[in-house]
C-alpha cells in the first residue's frame, strides 16, 4: 500500500514539474493569480491523498465490504481520484465471509434435519452474546452520529423481538449511551412500550416513561388481580427508579383516582406503590402526605409522618389523632387510610404478646375503627356530610375481638366464645385482625405438636374468615400454603400426613367459596414439582370431585384435567362400570371441550 501511494505521489510530482517547466518559475507571463491557483491545486492534491489513505485503510479491514457505509466510502474514494483496481484488490483480499459462512452452516443444519427455529435461535443467541461481550458505547455513539440519520439496519432490528431484548439489556448496562437512549425511544414510538417496563433508561426520557406508564397501568387494570400479582413487582421497580419517577407517577395516578369511574382501582395501585417503595427502603411519607391533603392539617400531618417514617406507632401521636378525629369537624378520613398505618394498628392490637399501654388502647381501637367504617360525602371538593352509623358497632367488635385474642386461652376455653368471635369477624377490619392473630399463632413451631384436635379452632376461624370475606381469600391461601409446605419434622409421619389432609380440607373450603383457579393452580404446581405425597393430591382431587358439578369453565378444565388424567392419582378412584366421579368428569370434558 505504501509503494502504491508513493508511486501516485511521484507521478503527480512529475506532472506538476512538467507544468512548472512549461510555465517557467520566474516567467513574466505568470502573475499573482497563477501562484494562488497553484497553491489551491497543491492543497486539493494533499486533501485527496489524505482521503485516499483513509479509505484504503478502511478497505484493508476485515470484511469491510459488508459494512453499511461501503457505498459512501467507495464514492468518496473514487471522487478523490482513487484507483478502482486497488479497491477491488483490497476488498477481495480481506473478504473472509463470516456472515455468509454462518448462513451456509445454518442451511446445512436445516438440511440435516434441525428445526429452522432452533437454528435461528442458536445464531441469534450467539450473536447477542457476542454483542454483549464486545459492545462499546463510545463506538456506538460515534457510528450513530456519523450516519446523520437513523440507520436503516437499526429500524430493521427494532422489528424483531430478540434484538429489542438485546437493546433492553444493553440499555440497563449502559444507561448513558446516547445511541441506546435514542433506540429505546424508537422502540417506544414503534408501539412496543409495553415491553420496556424494566428498562431504567426509559425513566430518563419523560416521553418514553409517560407512554410506558400509561401502557403498564392499562394492562394492570385490564388484567385484574392476576395481572397485578404477576406484573406489580416490575411496575414498582420501574416507578421506584428514582424520586422523580415515583413523584411523577403518584401525582398522575392521584389525579386519575379522583375519577368516579375506576378511580378506586387507581387508588389501589397508588397504595401498592407506596407499600412497594416502603419495602425497598424508600421514605415516601412526604409525598404520601402531600397527595392526601395532610398539609391542610399540620398537627395530623406531623403525627402521621412521624409514625410512618419510623414504621412504629407512638402513644403521643395517636393521642393527637384521637383528639382531632373526636371533634365535631374532624380532618378527612382519607388522611389515616394509609395501608402502612392501618397495618401498624392491626399488628399492635392483634399480634400475640404485643405490649400496648392500657391507657391508650381505646385510642388505637378508635382510630382503626374510624378509618375502616366512616363514609364521607363530597360535592365539588367540599365535604357535605360524615356517616358515622357503623362507628360504634365497629369499635365494640374491635374491642371484643382484641380481648378474646389477646388473652392466652386454650381452644376449649375459646370455644365458649366462638359465637361472639364469629359475629365480630363479620366486620372486615376485625377479620383482618383475627387473620393476623391466627397466622402468628399457628406459625409457632410447637402449635400443631401441642394441639390434638382434628381441626384446630384457629383453622375453624380461618374457614369463617374465608366464608365472610372474599377479599381475604388471597391472604388465607398464602397462610395455608405456608403451613402445607412446612416440614413438621417433630411430628410422626402419619400425624404429619393427617395434618396436611386437614390443611387440604381448608383449601377445598376456600375452593368452594370461589377461590377456584388459585387453589387448583397451586396443587398443579405441587404435582409438577413432584415434592408432594401423591396420596395427598389424590385426597384433594377426591374432595374437589365431591363439591363440583357442570358446567365448568375452560380455564378450570385445563388446570384440573391433567390431575384427573394422571393414572397414579385417579387410577384407584375408578370403577369397572364407569359410574364414578372421575369417569363422569372425563366423559363430560370429552363431550364438551
């Protein structure tokens, strides 16, 4: 390459020399303009030489003919007077055909019998790993800026999900890369914002973040409880990326929660985000207080902020709230309807062995009852009335339940009060408290070892909670799952088996009260993980067959049918004449699904 360049320079020099000899260095016929023209020609020739050298260096790189900018570089080289033969020589000598070789190997694999999708995934996976290993954000930014416009290859990559996932991973690792930030915006503009909820880069672009936030909220609301349970962690992670994203999201959803249609669902999301942020260690109390209007009530705001920030109740602060809400014109009930605050009150009143000052106990109960029973009527932002009809009965039920739960009594002693406790459980706030008490009691290591009842009283209370309150089905199932999966190594094998059958009875009761899909889904997972005694699954199937009747939803059939078709589970339940529950269920499914 050096010889070639020197030869070109020599030829140019001799040509210039010939021209100089013809004109004569000191000829009177050559004026100032001639000297200027000669200087410009020298500069142009030097520029052309530099351009040729740069282009030749690029042409000598490996597989340069495959670069997207090859056409522009060829044009630049030829316009600078470069030799076409030299271009062909360099491009062909340095052509190793990496991409074409990969395509050829892929075709051979497909012809050999490999599935085309598997081959495609293999190539894409390897290429993604190579990009992740060698990605240089500075080079990416320079290539991006040199193009001057959106590269065509980038637009093509965005159309394919595997490459979008690659950009998401790169954006998480290199949040300051301008090329990746712009790519994330292009992905959002293309309508794929629902995929980028976990990309922190989106949190730096208000337009992208707003679009992702809107899509996420819509999917959470449309998908119901299942969507919230599945997607809420990722949603919380995105919103809690920074204080600015959390504040922006909460303000936006707070405005939406004021709408009469669907406002309560948005309010639920706001509260879930508050809880999630608190669990992540963020103190979002000032934002919570600002949004619920506490600033108009400085004393109440200060008392609440103090307890929420420390995540602990304080008798002095509770006294302040008690006095304010006992007045004729109390602050809005919305101020104390903060989930974290209500959880603290329930834990204080119903957690076993929790010490509370007897002088202030009634104040704790009043605040909890007020927050859970008061109904306020607003018109054009002004409170018109306060409905306190249920306040007195709620306070009495909380006091009665607290007294029964706080005193250490055996099951036989509590049995005499079971009717009164059932009446108290009809109040949702009392049911939450009793569920907390039951959870703490039965979770003690020695509970089932010392309790000899076939169905312990605390599990009977759990059945009553499930019967009365559909919204507590999820928490009840969580407790039963934890108990069912406990080892109970201190118990005899047969006793342990009977205990788990008792817990399965509670799940079947939960199933019969409408919690169908979550219960069956859990048992299916037990079968798939193969960590549960098959006799227990058979027992569950038998009990369920006793309480169900057609018609069945397709979702239930899809979940339950594999349990029925498993010969290891239902083989012993079938009869020769086919007049059994298993055969009837199978016959119904075959004729209707």
